[in-house]
């Protein structure tokens, strides 16, 4: 079932103003939000994916152990069961050959699905501590980079050989004097135009990068100790943007200079910004603790925001991706829906 709704920035400005937010931006910008319900309640779709070659949208069914493929033109959904029970599919990415890769967050593995045959190939982590692969991204050479949140690693997988290498992420001081050092919890990950992966260190106020050759990690400390960057995106100039989940900010990191600039999210300090993507020079993200969840547009050229409510409520948008045509795809986890955000006047 699909639900579609056009929303103008003017109408949203009224809603957000009532909530005490600040709204600005280009007058007349509109978005159309389409939503499709996944077949099984309780699926908890976690990460979305758009495959440009055939126009399909995918999702990870975290609690039903499937990958799902949506045909947006017809609304047809096909689900692919995964061989390892309760593998907790989480992150999702495709390769140039059309294979769909996922992180088995509850089973310590990376999986590859061939949609043509339904065959799944699994790559187990070489260290049992790497129990929860989280988010994945391909670099320009076809190497798959991924984060391991609770296990506190960043990893690389070579699809040609199946070899997996892990690098322990930095730790932070223990909360108690006699305690063990605490994990920094690598979370979202992206690769810039030079093939360098950047990732959030969600349990502390830092962004990390990893050298693709030596696997040495560099840490960029954010100014506020209370910052907790959760998801991450990179723009055409290799500027890193992140959502500060703890403080209600959108952040901008220039890795060349180390300069950080922050922008207060319209929903306020408890808005919990989460999923983020960049398309056509505009930063988009979702506020996960605003009811209903919002889609937020930020224009780096003017430093102005606009927001729109998600019709279904969103149920926490943990991740979003940008399609080549500028559409945004969202996994609305708590309401078991997949959503498409289309910007500007237009038709399907």
C-alpha cells in the first residue's frame, strides 16, 4: 500500500514554529513523500537502498531476517530470506555487478545476495569480538568498508578474495577509575572522492578516518565534549557532514583544516538528528525525536533550514540514501514502511 502526500514549506513552517523551531530556506520548495508498507508487521526495516540500474528500492528486514526489494512503479515487494537465522540484517549497499550486500548485525558476518538467483554468500568475521557489523560502504576500487559498533572495529572486505581485515577503533577513558577503556562505537561510514573512509565514533565527540592502505585511523575531535555524531555524509568537496544525535545539531567538518562548524537543528536540542544524505548540494536529514519525525533540508549556501513532517510519523528514520535523480529513500523503522522523498513539483 502506498500513501503519497505533497507538502509545502509554508505549511511546515507553521507546524515547526508551533514547536519552537526556526525555519527558513528557499521559498516554495515542496516535497512529495510516498510510503509503502512492507509485507510483515514487525519487520523493522532498517537501512534503505536504491538501485539505479533497475529503479528498485531495497530494505533490510532486521527482525524478520530478510532483504526486501520494492518496485516503486507497481508497489510489488519481494523478500529474500537469509540463511543464518536471526542474523539481524542492518546495513545495505550494492556493488557494480548488481549484488546486494548487507551487514549481519546479530551474527558477526557480512552477506552478499545475488538477486537473480537468490543465492547468499556469507563472510564471517575473523575475530569473535567483531560480533556486530553495522554499516558498509564501497570505495572506488570495489573494497567494502564497514563499521563494527559494539565490537569497536573498522573493517575491510575484498570481494575478489573474501579476505576480511579488521582494525580496532580507538577507546576512551573508563567511566570508573578501575574500569576498562570504553569503546568509541564506530557507526555510520562513507567514502570520500579520494577513497578514504570516514566514520562516526558515536560513543564520543569524534569523527574518524582510516587510511585505505595502512588502515591507520585518524581522529578528528569535535569541539563540544557532549557531541555524539551518529550518521555521516560527504559532499562533492569532501566536506564531512554529521548528525549530532545527543545535542540536536547538524555538523560540518573540513578534514583538510580540521575546522568544525555546527548548526542548531530546527527541532531543538532534544530532536535527535539521525539519518542523513546529500543530494544536489543540499543536506537532508531526519529528526527522530520530533513527533512526527521530520525531513529537514539544509542549504549550505545560505545556512537555512526547512522541515516537513513524515506522514506516517516515521517511527525513527535511522538511515537515508540519495538516488541519482535527487530522490531520497528512507527506512521508517517503527512503522514498517519504506519512503521516497521527491523534491519539487513533478509527477511519478
